[in-house]
C-alpha cells in the first residue's frame, strides 16, 4: 500500500494527474491488495475465533486447526488470498513491494494474456466470496456478546469517497460522518487535511493520536477502515456489493465487530470492479506513463488501504529530495478507538483477580477487528507480542500474562 501513496504524492509534486489506463491499472492492483489483506485478516486471523470458539485451545485456534475442522473455509481463505496476490504479481511483477507503480503512472502496460488469466478465475472467486459471506451472516447471532463489547460506542468515521459520493478506494474527497452516515461537515480535499485532522501525542507511546479538530482532543475520536467506508459512501456501484450494502445498513453499526462483515462485502466489490476494469477495451492501452520533473514543492497522496485511510504528505528541497514528510496511516487514525475498545472489552470480561485465556483472546480479538499494522508485523504462530497486567485500585499487580 505504501508505494501507491508515495506515487500519488509524487504525482502531485510533478503536477501530473494520472488518469485513464494507468489509473485503471493502479486501481486493479489496489483491489488485489485489498483482497489478499482482507483474506489474511478474516480467514487466517479472525475466523478461528468464529468457528472454533473464543475460548478454544490456542494451539488449535489458527488456520491449521481450521483446516482440520472446517477445511472448505480454510481452503477458501487460502484461495482468495492467492488470487489477490496473483493479481498484484501479474500486473506489477511481484507480490511484495513491487516498483511497478511509479510517479507519473505505471512502469509497463498489461498484456492480453495476463488479462485473460485473471478474468478466467473471476467466476470461481465470486462463488467463493458469496459462499463465505453467506455463512458469516448466518453466524452473527452467535456473537451478540462480542458485538456489544468489541469497540461498541458511537464515533465519527473518516473515509475517501468519489466526488459523487460513491464508494472509492483510490482517489476522491475525504468525508467525515457520524455513526449513522450523516455528514458532519462538507467533504474536503486532501490538500486541507491538516485543517480538519489534528495529531496529538502522548509521552508513553510513539504513536500519534489523530482527532477531528472541531471536537478537540480526545473528544474528536474517529475511525477508519471497512465499516467506515461503507457507512460514509452513498453507494457501492456494483450489483452484488450494492445489494449487500443495503442489508448491511439495516444493522446498528456502532460495533467494531462488523469490520469482519464489511471486509467480505469489500472483497465482493473488489472482484466485481476488477472484472469491469479488465473488460474495458482501454485497459490494454500502451500509454501508461507520463514523464515530468518536480513542479511543486510539496505533494499529498490519500487513498484507502485495506485497513483504512492513508495520508502521505511530502515536501522536497531544491534538488528534488524529500526534505519533510508526514504520514497518517490507518492504524494511527484508529489509535483512540482501539484503546477505548480494549478498555471496553476488559471491563466486560475481567471479573476476577485472574486473567483467563478467554479474556486474553478477546483483548486480541477486539484489536483484530481493526486489523492494525502491528498485528501483522509482530505476530508469529501461536503467539502475539502482548503483555497484560491486572492491577487493583491501589496499583498492586494481581496477575499478569505474556503472549
């Protein structure tokens, strides 16, 4: 995701607006990134909680345990992630950190052979998406307690939307809404994000705490991510995803638990849009790169990554080197909400002087609803970089646990 934000910010520095075929190709790679990331989050990290139980054996509560008990779900997760990764690889040359998206466009056009390969797999992936979205919706009633306690509180939401208000991941205007989808101010462009979003700091962490400036800190807490995008958008714009959005909005969406649900809808949308873009005759155009040099002293890139809104803001020196940068990433946007969500889960499930496995897993599980970058960068099989202390009113440590 980083390279897409970097390229967009550098487009602005070069005063180049990437449109037409190169924008379409960038969008397809963005959709592939969203699919593979959502598949990892939902199937690998979260679905063992749903299908094996929040308090099940942690040695089994993983993708391998899922493969034994629910082989079709596990295989679907692996297949969906593979599809997303291959979309990236077929267009950009490699799955991780490709250099194909560059300032001014993309490095090479799409061949018809690769286009047909991706199109040939889409019917299977659509069927897979439908199967898993349907079973997850059927299980939601089994998790009412988690829905009530997993970051379940009113908040504002920030997301990118198209100029006409449609769902958008790549380029558009920024929108802030309340939990019911009502706009709290007029949509604004990326160039003025610092007039709307403040960034507080605390002495006990390196992470910033973004907030909505009109409400101040910390009252201006807001969220980003899948639920935020679906709440903020007027329409999805594709047939199946639009139908699912209507059903999704019938629920009270204050709980962070619904991010899992929203991710499956977004995967459905992403596959539909990939199909639409690949069937556009312009997708095979060979003109995919514009050459230019630095024409502006600064540039701002804003897009939607799988985890939420990403802002990259660069300023350059006279030699064109980046001299200043400010990044506001999805995990940072969600910082206030994640902290409040952990507190809510702890208040609900800690009811003794001892920490239990079920309680610790729910602390992890509420973080998984946000899917922060931290969970992917620090976890390994069977453990998480987690240290929990249970402290009484006098500051005495009653119990502690490490993962």
